[in-house]
């Protein structure tokens, strides 16, 4: 599974491909969700675009989403901060993405 519950909310395991022609979900790659982003892998631009994309997709504020691990790597662990009551609804949304 490419996401799991943690104390802060949910942890997403993402494989990012920067420099794509458009930002989109590609599908599952092992235990990670593969996402192409239309931003270069420099100065945090790909990370910023990934966070914006996920926030829009999940209907959350960007401030609720952060890169916990992998800021300079294509394999990223993303923390989505949501309350326990919001987790189940968010998990349903996440299941539709892959």
C-alpha cells in the first residue's frame, strides 16, 4: 500500500518524475504512487509543484502537506496532516488515485 496512517495523519509514498510536459498521476510503481510533475528538479520547484498538485487533488490546504523524507530524491515520503475523523474520507479519495 502506498499510504498509511501515522500520528500526524497520513504518510504517502511517492515516486516523482520531474521535468514532465504536464503534472499527472502515472500509477503505481511498486509500493509508491508515481507522479510526473511539470517542474524541474531544482531549488525545490518539483517539490512545490507536487505539494500544490496533491493539495488541489485532495481538497486540502498546501500547508497540510509536507515532504518528510526525500526532499532531494525522486522517492518521497509525504505527510498529509488531517484529523482522525478526516482520515477515512481521505483514504477513500486516495484509493481512487492509483
